[in-house]
């Protein structure tokens, strides 16, 4: 059985979604980051980085949300979250996950945690620079989906689409959220009606996002 240490709305969402998609037996253990529980000594023994998520199985903790998506998808290929091993699509899938992790998720971390850039709060210049950086990534992703979508791998849904949708949700309070890009919005609409997304939202008690389109 898997044990996921999570906090609603954070990067643990992608691991929670993946567990629901693969249908594996699991338990959830809440780490309240508002109460700084991620810095508790007991938790730091599992995850020295002091962040969520942490996934434990076979008495060993595993870290990093993108890596956990890949690990679970590859351990449970029957769920269809990962293309077949040795295929071009598998290579593209791995590439997309790394791009989302290194480019987009890292930009959001800088956006949400100014202290990591040495600020108590972002200056107006830094804030605008981060907005521009994230918007440029949305531009590239939207163009790709417009030309090759509706999913990152074309007509085939994969775990990379779950990951991208989680990151799109993080933009909901930005001046221009990801749903302001048409192809990204279409992808979000496909993902939020999946049973895994609806169940995750209900379990974590987070807001339904985005509203289901009437188009």
C-alpha cells in the first residue's frame, strides 16, 4: 500500500491524482503547511527538504512530485498514464514531464515563495518578470496544444496532462490565468471532468476549478 503525505492544493495533487487514476490502495496523511508541519522533525526524517509530497511504500520514502508521477505511472502501466516502453511517445512523455517540472513548476515556486529569492515580498519588477516568464511558457504550451492537441501527446491522454492541469490551476489568481489561453483551457476542460479530478477535489476540499465550459 502507498502512503501519501500531502497538503491540499499543493504539488502533492499530482501524486494524489495519479493514485486515484491507477486505483492503487493508498492512505493519505495530511501535512498542514500553514502550521509548518512540514518542518516537524518526524516529517523531516522522511523528507529532509521539508516540503510535500512524500510517498512511502515498502518502508521507503520517495520525493519530488514529477518523479512520483513517473514512478507510479511506470509501476502501473495498465492505468494508461504512460505510453509503451520503447516508443517515441514514451520519450516525448518523459520530456514533457521534465519540461513542466524544470520550467513551469520551478517558476511557480519562485512566484509563491519570494523568500527563496531573498525577498520578504516580491518587488514590482520581480513580480512582473515572473509573470512574463510564466506567460511565455503558457504561450509555448498553448501553441503546441493548438497544433498537436488536444493532449500533450496528441489524441492520447497521459499523466503529463494531469500534471499540466495541476500547474494551470496554480495560475487561477494571477492577472492572466492559464485558462486565458484557448488550447490550455480546452485541455483543462477535458481533465476536470475525469473521475480522478472530481474525487481529488472532493477529498482535498479545494475549490472546483475551472468552471465547466458550456461550449
